[in-house]
C-alpha cells in the first residue's frame, strides 16, 4: 500500500503539472531568455533597442517566474493533500511514504512517468492520450470511489444546502432519442435543480473530492458537439446523465446487477441502506454544484426499468417519462446504433466511456433487452423491426405497471413544438412557474411548428404495426390526462 500511496500522490502532482500547462509556460520563458541573449549579442542592434527589449523581456520573465512558482506550489499542495488523505484512509505510515519517494529508483521511475505524461498530454480528438488513460483508471476504481463517500463529505462541510431528496427528487427517463436531454437542459437552466455535469467525470461517485482536486487545473473549453452528432453542444458545465454509475453499483449490491435492460420486479423495494446511500449522493452532488438548488435532478434512461422502485423509495418523487412516435424513435435509435457502433470500432475509448456511464441502449456495448431470447440477437440490431420491438417492450412494460399520477408522460413532438398543454404539464407537475417554463423552452428548445408530416411510407408502417400504435395511443392519452385543462 505504501507504493500505491506514493504512486498516486506522484501521479496527482504530475497530472496537476500537465493540466496547469507548466511545460509550455517554462518553454516560453526559455524562449524569451534565448531571444534576450541573441539581441544583447547582436552587433547590429542599437543600445536603445537592446535596452528596450531587455526591459520588456525582464517583465515577461518576472511574470512567468511568478506564475510558475504559484502553479508549482499548487501542484505540490494538491499532491500533499492526496498523500495525507490516502495515508490516513489506508492507514499507511507517512514517513515510510516519504522515504520511498526519496529513493533513487522512485525518482527515476517518476521522471520517466513525467516524460510520458508530457508526451501523452497532446490532444487527440477531444481527449488526450493521458486523459484517456486517466479515465480508464477512474473506470477501474469505481468500487474504491464508492467506499470514499465519507471522505468526500469532509471536503465541503461549511455550506449547508437544503436539498429535500426524500420527497422531491425529479427523475427524467425514457428510451434514448425521445428528448430526455432537452428536458434535462431546460430544467437545469431554472437553477432550481442539482444535477451531475460533465465536470464530474471521470470520478462520478466522489463529486466533492474531484471538484476540489481538479479545480486548480481544470481547463474550460468552448462548447463542442457531442458524440451523437445531433446538433447538441456540451461543455464542462452542461448537465449529463451520469448517476447510473452509482445506481448500478448499489443495485448490484442488492443482487440486481442483471437488471440493466429489463424491468425490476414491480413489487421490488430498494433496501433502506440503498436509499440512504442514494440520498447521500444526491446531497453531495448539490454541494458540488454550489448553487441554491433544493431538488435533485436525474436524467437516466435506465430509470424506465425501475419506476415502481423509485416511487416506492421516494414518497414525493416526480418522474417524467419522455416518449416519441415509435416510427420516428425506432429510426433514430437505429441511426445512433449504427453511428456509435462504427465510432466504437474505430475508437475503443468511446465504448469504455459509454459502458462506464451506463449508456448501453445502443452501440457495441448494448445489453440484451428483456424481450430477447435468441443468443444471436445482436445480428438483428441492424433492422428497424428490432428497435420497434424494443420500443414496444419498454413503453408497453411501463403502461402495464400502471404508474401513479406522480409519473407524467411527455410527448416529444408536443414538447419541442412548445405545445401549451405540454408546458403546463411540466409546470404543474414540477411546481414551476409557467412563465419560467415557457421562457426557458423558447431559449433552449428549437421549436417545431407541428409533428413531421405523415408520408405514405409512415402511413403504411402504422397500418402494419397495430401493437406499437396502440401503445403510442395509450401514451398520448396518458400525456393528455396528466396536463391541466386549458381554459
């Protein structure tokens, strides 16, 4: 364990150096000094030119030296915090750790590691090689992170946040491609909800520790289009569906790890310790956001398989189930499945990333749905019929559970068209001012005047898929019943 503590502390120091861009800063200082020497030894330059350049170079070098000193101090401080915290956690003698770090073989090894990190820090399609390795390290240590939740709390004791996680969490779910991300972004923009953001990656279970550790060297970039290539742009502060990392771990401890893409038993009740750990996580996410939020917000497609368990665990939980016309949603799912399968073949890191956050509805890492019994089922995923059957299994299964009134259904087409009754449903269901919901919908949701026109191919498809259209009709009726009447 002494070697592990020393290695992780040194890795923290080197990571901080890399993320604070100390090498480019030091390189620029060296270049400035070299130019100064060249100017001073240049016989063709006048004394005034030499004096002016020397004065300018001195200012640059002093400023650079100060910035290097501060950043080096911060990197050292971060490493020491990591060292003392890990030593206390695993009960390792701190003097033994320092002795090991002063040894020649450790110095040689850490130097080689530093050179490797500098080389790997070069960007590669959004993630540098080092970032990818660092993410893989985080993915492999999820169980350890889950055990660090008590230490996570110690990082932020001072700021009490009144988060009513027992009665008022909000869960957004539905199969992908039904507007769950758009709904998440709209609700997050109210600043009344606490949710995970991309800044919590890759250490999702310990948002406070990771925020404190990464704050000094985190680089904030302009929003980029997400991997889906669907026009949605994201940044570090964008909300994201990440809490499946925590849900999956806790459910596996209940012996329910097999329920990835199939329904939990309708009468299943989460164990008290699971509910307590989830509540604890909700609180820590709110503290990490540092905002005046009083409700936890979770967008998680996998919640469609555990709606009764969530409503039983949280007496006042509000759940929004997003759905879409089966013809259009199945087509969109098929396109994304092909897109991500190709991407993951070219770049295995994308597969690792999506597996870790629990996005396993499509792509190479998709889990076998509950309706599938054929061992060769993956060969059918290239057909539209498979995704229609998947759609029927999910939404038909939700309706069979007869969800309570606290579960509201939202039609994607009505939502993006800013349909008045749909916006009223969101407002009344979540106790939000209607004017706020309307203004945020205009700001964040690109409107569509009406659902896509029914072409002949769609009409023929609807006629040949009565089961899917029956389920869709029931969902539409339920969505209409959930909303208040418009006077």
